[in-house]
C-alpha cells in the first residue's frame, strides 16, 4: 500500500487556531517537506473557494497553493483532489496543469471532479446546475483536457463546452501526458467516465463498498476495451490515531465527518496503531492501491513522519 497526504486547505476550519494566513501557509510548507522526505507519493489539495459552513477563516485556493509547494519539495508529486469542473473552463484548466507540470519538473497529478459544494458556486457566481449536468460537464471536460495534452490543435463542440483549434504549448513534461485522476463513485456515469478517460480513480468509502465499486469499474473498463489494471485505484480516507480505540473515538473532531459517506469512524483509519494497521490491510484487500490520508486534525511534520515510520516500515 502507498500513501499520499490530503492537505488541509481551511475547508473544514483547520486553520481556525492559526488566524495569521502566512503562518497557516508555513504550516503547509512544513507538512509538504516532511512528506517529501518521508517517502509519501503525493500532496493532494482540495479545491474549494469557501469553507464548509461558510466562515471568515483562511481558505487557500488550490492551484496557487500546490504551485507554491512545488518550490519547497523535490520528489513528491502534487495535485488537486480534485479540481471542480465548474470553477474553471476545462481548456484553461488544462493549460494551468501543463504549466504547473513544467514548474514542478513533471510531478503533477491532474485531479478532476464534478463538484458538490454548492456554497462555492453560489458565493462565486458559478452555475451549480443539477448532478446530472455536472457529471455531463465532467465527461466533456475530460475529453477537452486530454485533447489539449495530446493534440497539436483541439476542437470540441459539446453541450457545455466548446474549443476551436485550441493550441496548448507547453503540454507539460510527463509522457504520454499528465496523469488524469477522476474522483467519483456513481456507477452509471462517474465510473464510466473514469474507465474511458482517467489514469487514476479516487473514491472515498469503506472497503466493503469499494469492492462493489471496483467490480463496476472493471465492467466499464471491459466495455471500453480498456485494461482495468491500467487504472490506478486510490482512496481518500480519514485518519485519527491514538493510543487506544476508545481515545481515538473520544477525541475525533466532528468537522470533517460530513465529507464521508456512512459511519466513517467504523472504516476510517481511526483507532490504535493495531486497529489502523488492520484497516489499511482491509483497504488493500478490497483492491485499493494508495490511500490519501486526511488527518482529522491539521497534522504536524512530526505526525507525518511518525505515520510513515509506523505503517510503511
């Protein structure tokens, strides 16, 4: 099992105790450097514009944050988990990604999702639309992004997006193109879109649910004449480790819990080191290949190193 770090952005009020924005950013730099030194796979930033339960607290913009962190790291990959298709025209997003891939020397993962946090859309003047519309936008956006990464000129005329002879130079460093991650678990559209266009799948759910979702994804891959094993399977998971299970459950903060389906305390990496190791094994047995660790409290550099030393040795 491999591990990535889901970075705090302010969305679940992680910086409430750090009122100075520059101090909050320096905390991210410390986390990034510790993860870079400790063998983690990636730093992944949520893409939100306003905090959950809107408040006058620090909420960092994702693309500019990971670009800044690229300058403080040397090895670890960087990306968004995931960019909301509704916040940026997909052709522009592809251009941004290509530039960040150059800046980071070929370390970008481009995460894309349909979007779900309506308050972001309302406050910033974006059209939220229906879930069906957002998923259709996602499918069109994936095609445009891949086109701008792989074609000299891209033309696309869809229901939501249109490009006409679009040129994108530079396209980035990675070959054949920047890895495209798509987050979502809807069985009819989201997983079909993953199977058709994505290099990486990301789902947040329990091992039991994952087994079923991966079965559906495999069927979609077969329908698309795609080798299922070419799709990397990652999972976003909540983390809260303590000396005992009882202590972990008693001290688990409530803020991030609504992000996860079901009873996340029953399947997240929440508990003693023994329990967490067992749950990591359960995710691996279900078919997950990488866990994006979402620490329930903003982690310190020491906690980042300790997790790596404890669970990857």
